[in-house]
C-alpha cells in the first residue's frame, strides 16, 4: 500500500513539474488571452492573513549528504534556535525551518521545491547547486518567495531573469577575477581550464575567460567532464591536456568529486616541477571539512594554490566556532564538517529573521493567495491550488535588499547588483601536511599580504606594483616560479619557416647540412635558443621555390594560420604583420633607403665661393665696411693717418676694412674706443678665416659625387622606374603609403639584377634608383666597389625580428635572449662573421652640407655690432658735449667786453647750420681743445673786469 502511495505521489509531482515547464514558455504564448479572467480570479482568490502570526515557516533545500550540506545543516538549525531564543527579534514569533533534501539531483530538487512551496513558506534558503538554483528560481519567481542561496555561486544567477534570487555568499564572478590576477602576477599567458560540465562549471569558466582577456591572457583549452564520470574518463582527459603547451591548470569542480582530478594527475606524474595547479574554493571547503589531516591526500595536493572565501576573524565568529564541536544537531562531536559555507548558511537565517522583523513592524502582509496562472484542467489530478502566491513577497524582497548587519561571515549588505559587498578570498598554498595562507584577494585592492578590512579605509590601489603575495611552494617542492608552459609533448618539434632566398644569401639560405639552413639570421636564432634554460626542439622548413624570393607577407600569414610555429629570417617588423603574429625584439636595425648611380662632380672655377652661403658672404662684406667706417669715425679727429681729402679718406676706409682680413693694415689706431673695436673685429676675422680655410680645403680635396635624384621626394615627383627587391614589403609601402604608381615599380631578384638595372638606366629599360632596406644596401654597395651611393635619409625606421604565433611565450623569452646577445657582444661577432664589407661611404657628399651659413656665426657678428654701436655712442656723446661749450662767434670776433645774454646765445645756437656742426666734428681734437682753452681764458678775464668795475662805481 505504501508503495502504491509513493508511486501515486511521484506521478503527481511529475505531472506538476511538466505543467510548470509549460508555464515557463514565454507569457505572450501561453497567456495571450484571458487577462481579464485572470485578474478577476486573483481578486476573488481566497487569502489567509494574520497580523501577528505565531509561527513563520522558512524552507531549506540542499543536499544533506555533501561537503557543503554537512556544514550547512547544523549551522541552519543552530541559527534557528538562536533567533527563537533572542527576545529582541520577531517579538516572540517562532521561526520554523522546513528542511528538504535535493539528493544531488536536479529532478528531485525540483520536486522537493514544489513540495516545500505547498507549506506556505515566506523565505527559501538554498540550494547549494547552481544547476538546481536555476530551476528553483523559476518557481520562486512565480510564487514571489525570496530565495537565499548560501552555496550557488554561478554568476549568471544574479541576472535580471531571477529577481527573487539573493546570494548570501560571493559570486564566482569575483573568484574568477582573483584567479586571473594570480595568473597575471606570475606572468603566465595561457591556462587550461578543467571544470565540471554543468551550469556551475560553464559559467565560472566563461567569466574566467573574460577576466584573463583583460590581462592579455587566455584559456588555451577547456577540458570539461560530466559530474559522474569515472576515473578512467578523467585519466583520458588529463592525458590529452598533458600533451598541450600550457602547464597552468585551473580546476573548477565540485568538492565531493574534485579530488579525483588530483589523484589521477599524481598517477600521471603531473604534480612535479613545471606544473601549476590552481583550485577554486571547492578544495579548501573539502579540506576544512576533514576531521583529521590525511597524509596521503596532502601528499597528492603538494604545491596546489587555492582560493577560500575570506571571513574576518571577529569575536562573533570565534564564539560560533567554539560552539561547533558540540552542536547537538551534528551527527558526531568534533570539528569535522565545518567550512565557510556553514557561516554563510547561519547568516542566511539571520538575514531572513532581520528582514521579517522589519517586514512585520512595517505592517507587512503574511498572506497567500491562489496564483491566477495556475488553474486546474478538467479532470486533472495535479492539485495546483496547493501552490499559492506569497502576497508580501515583493515587499519582503525589498526589505532583504536593504538589510545591513554584521554576521559570522562579515558585513551582510547588498550592492545594486544584489551581490554582497566586499568580496574577498584567502590565497592558500598546500605544503607539507597543512595549508598556509600566502596572501589575500579583494575586489577593492586585489592581491595583497594585508587583510582586506585594513585596506578599506585607504584609497583603492590596483596598480601592478602594489600586487604582492608571499612566496609559494610549487609542485616538486620548489619555490622557483614555474614557466607555465612547455613545448607540446606530442613528438613534434617546432616548425620554423625559413625564406628560400635567391639573392643576399649571407642573411639566410638553403644548406645541405642536416640543419637545412644557414646564414646570419640562422646563427642569431641558434645563439638565442642556446641561451634559454630549456631545450627547444625545432626543424627548419624552406619557404619558396628557390627561383624567386618568397613573399614575406605570405610567410607571416602561414605562421598566423598555424601552418608553421615560427618564421626565422630577414623578416621586417611592419604594422600589418604585427596584427597577426608576435615578433621578438629586433636583432637588426633596418629602414628603406634610395640607391642611385652617381658621377664625379667636375671642378668649378668658382669653388672658392662655396665655403660660405650667399647670406654669409653679404653679411661678412657688410661688416668689413661697417667696422672700417666705425674705426675711421673714432680715429678721424685724433689720428692724422685717417685725415686728408675726402677721396683719400674714402680709400682709407676701404683699405683699412679689407686689410684686416689678412691682419696687414698699416694704419695705427690711437683712440681707446678704436682699439677696442679693432680687437673684437680681429677676433671675428680670425674665426671666419679659419672656418673658410677648413671648408675650402674639404671642398677641394674630398671627392664630390652628384646625382639627379636627391631622395625619396625626387622619386615621388618623377616618372622614372624604381627597382625593389623581390618579395619585399617595399612594394606595398611605395604604393599605399607614398602613392607611387605600381607600374613604375620593377621587382629585382638579386644584386646582379640591381647592377644591370642601374647600369642600363631608365632610358634603356633599367631603373633610375633602387629602394631597399639598409642591411641589403650596405652589402650591395660593398660588393660594387662603391660605384653607387644612397641619397637622402632613411624614410622608414624598422628592424628584423623572428615571428611567432600570437601570445607565444617563446617570443618573450627569445627577446630577452637577443638582448643578452647584444649586451655581451655576440650579436656583433655574428654580424662580422657574415656581413663583413669594405669601408665605403654610403651617402653622397653634399656640398651644401659643407657650406658655412650665417647661423654658425651670428653670435660673433652680434658681439662685434654691439661693441661698434657702444663705441659710436660714447664718441658722439663726447663730441656733442664739446659742441655745447663751443660757439662759432667766439672764433670770428674776440669780443671780451660784452657778455652775451642767455637770449642772444640761444638765438646764435639756434641759427647754427648743419655745415658748422660737420665742420666742428671734422676739426682736430687738438684744435677744439685749444679753442675751448681760449674761451675759458676770455671768460675769466671778463669776470675779473666786471668785478673791478663794480668796486669803482660803489660809494667810498
């Protein structure tokens, strides 16, 4: 009879589940009609309410016999007792817990959830499974019952699709960002994700991929397995991932079956040096639940790094942990079963209690009514009327969202995204027989060695330099940070594409030796590989038919398409190539140059004028005349050599000016100001003479070569053909960047073709110039005995590097090795071995570059000019001072009796002509002084006479 009843109940629940799945079809399909009747049914539905209920039912739904369930059950029951014994909350209303077991089954969990809802619960707690939480969230959404989950960490449960779902633990969203920060801290770029293939695992790994992408890292492979897979399938999975390049594994599984991963990995020798294992919070939850340390288990987990929910060590938490050993709800006494989920479960009950207390005080309605969307079909035995709406569900949900109190796990408060504030994790490291904490992660400041709560009072700092952890012990009992990758263990060496060149084989070419390739580029690559701390098996594969140079863009593209693992050769690093592959540090500088045929410049009878520019000649000649005139003015009044007829004086100025060029002037300077000006000018002349002599010597002795093309600008403006190397990137550059017509560009396959094209010239089917990279040009010029030259400057700047697939860690290590080769001189030795060439001036000597311009001497001219102006100013000041004391009438009539009045003197001076001033200036200094002396003597006599006349006329 009991069996029949069980079957009947099971069938009924199955039918109910089927009807609910139908109800989850979009509302516009199922409920497109009947809105009015639904409304009337809701208004007429029966309801029961009580202003002061004696008992409030809350439900709990999770797997009891699990790592999380064994911790959550006693914690929930202890919380119920603590709430009911606290007189300050709920005002005497009893909180009753209805516990249902989901038994790790999504189907049973759904049936248990429906049965739980029949009990008119106001809050549901659980489940621990993210997959079951997705299903049950649809039920609570329909019946408006808030769902508090202490164990479902799937980040997608926080979406707007589940408004009644509240997570009382931390979302995997934050945990995966913590894992990404760990990967970034140690410099790893690729990880392999091992996860259980359910909602919990898929969602977590999806978030991890996004988090790693922000750190310029990625998940190279996703290794998924079903929750119930045996060890044999896990073994096959790990064998597969062990053949791959990455050695960093992130394990995101359930705590009840996750240890199988590590036991199989131990058997496959994957827990040794070089491997990295990062586990999410499932592993610490399992280890914390163990009653005693299992040495065999800890031996399997040596070197694993794991994350655990961080909960502050408050007195409230310490008191609860001291009670845990003797809780009457546990099956046995002792510390077994405890983990962080016990704290979250305990806080979930108190969250519901605090919210209900506020809800009742605010006049909340604890009543239920029939759901208008659930109506019985004729003859149905589903009894859908037992599933009723909680009328106060929306109000209670909003009350829960604004709660803020301190629980066992820390601060219980929700942010606008319905996540708990201050998510944080312990970073743990398994070593020896225990676990040690090597740091913390918080969403506030990320990785640190300081507890998160001490950082909340400081400004957030997530910079790279602020991220720190204590040293970890890695698998193999080493503290050296693992490299995180190896070459794939599948028996395949590194496939390296090498261009099969036709010309310039010194750089790279085919070789009959077992290595298969030789040249400068090959030697640089081999030397860099030898500096690495690990072996790099590789094989060279020639690219090209050997008849023409291959297109280097095609080589790079094949590397990006995974046909080759790398490309080694004279590969130029240009923008379009860096978009699809990663390059090493450049090992050779490069840039495009223009090579032209040149001819020796003919001798010029006017070569003596070339040392100076036109401006320099004009300014220099002008200063010669200016300084001569200044010295003449300063010396004219006191030096007889600077006096005479006007014609003679003009000749003197010119002679003196230009004779100073050779320091052969015969006139002596007498005045102090004249000597000062002359000394400064002779210094200027000395500098100009020396510079002129040096420049003229260079022009007359150095061979001068000329060409009709002066650089890339000349090529752009002309219409003549241009030669480039076959397969070079120069073709795209000249066409796309410089806008030279493609019809003008001629591809040449080797240096011999360069010579023929340049010798023929554009008029006989050749080219006017060659555009190629600097290393090729240096080698070409040395082989042609310097018959050709480059013109202009390099109009691009680039370098040669080795190309690898995107995010290849080998590119980074080889870049470091190339820098070491450059620093220790080995790179130069390899260069000298293969690329030794005769000394040859690369560029044409430009005469204009040897000409001396005014910009080199304007400082000297400025000093000399200032000295001349100051000397003239002082001279004229002295002259006009003398002129003010001198009157022309004094010289014409020796009038001593009558003293001219001020007004008559003013009129005489105002009538003085310009000619008289010039005559005064032209007079000798001696004459002026004699006249002033006589004037002073006459004035003294007149003063004596006036004094005697005054005494005679005065009364006795």
